[in-house]
C-alpha cells in the first residue's frame, strides 16, 4: 500500500540519541522490549484485536531497504494493521520482509489474517530483536483515517537466520488516552 512519499524519510534514532526526550510514559511505551501485543491485551482487559488493512507484495520504502540491508527499490511482503483495544485503533503497525528472505523460510506472513505478527515473533525464540529506534512518523505515511503530525513511532528488526522482519509501530492518540485512563493496566 504505497502511501504518498512527499514527506522525507524520518530519522530513526536509538534511545541514547533521542533529544529532547518525550515524557516518561511515552518513553516507557516506546522503549519497552516486551511484546506490545501482550501489553495492549493487558491494557484492554483482553479486548485486543488486529484489523488487517493491507497485505501483499510491494516495493519497500528506502528507509526500510536500508534497515534490512537490501538494495533500494527491493520488493517485499508488506503487512499493515491496526492494533485495537475494545475496537478502537490504538496502534498502526507496518511490517515488512524481503521477498528473497521469505521464500522458503517457513514464516507465512500471508496467512496471519487477524493474528498478531508480534506475538508470533515473540513466541519463536529463534528470532533475535535488534535495538528499538524511534521517530516522529510522517503523517502522509499513515492511513487517511488516523493521519496526524508528530505521532511517535518505533521500529525494530527481528532476525532469524537469513530472514529479517522489520516491524514499525505508530502510537495513536487513542492509546495515550487509554493509558492515562487506566495506568494500573499499563
């Protein structure tokens, strides 16, 4: 699902290079190395769901190719979903992997449907997670119904042998509202 590329690619930064730092609650969510799916499930009191928006082969963005050590313009599997709490979109997630690495690897991203890719990555202990990077995600890279400026996003690369999956998660204002309303579940 190619979104407008009028915005320049964001500068993805590790925690140590991020200035100014966001507030403590935002930092906690951005740099939490546990499963986001599990955390959203806890926050929603088991009212968590995944809504697929797009799944298919597409050309990867330049920043994604660079993060996956692929030549610019490479094709890969793209999966875009909403992670929801009680039906409300809390997180927009975009996951990508190169065509060459996916073919023959046994990870069937095309068969996930409404299941969480993140949960699959965390359950398969062969995947190694690289450092989390964060940015203000470009508004025109988001689906039309959740576009807003300066939303925090994070991404990390999960490696298993020759397969690398890049997972980006953009935190929507509705998540921060839910987290402030129910801090005991965060």
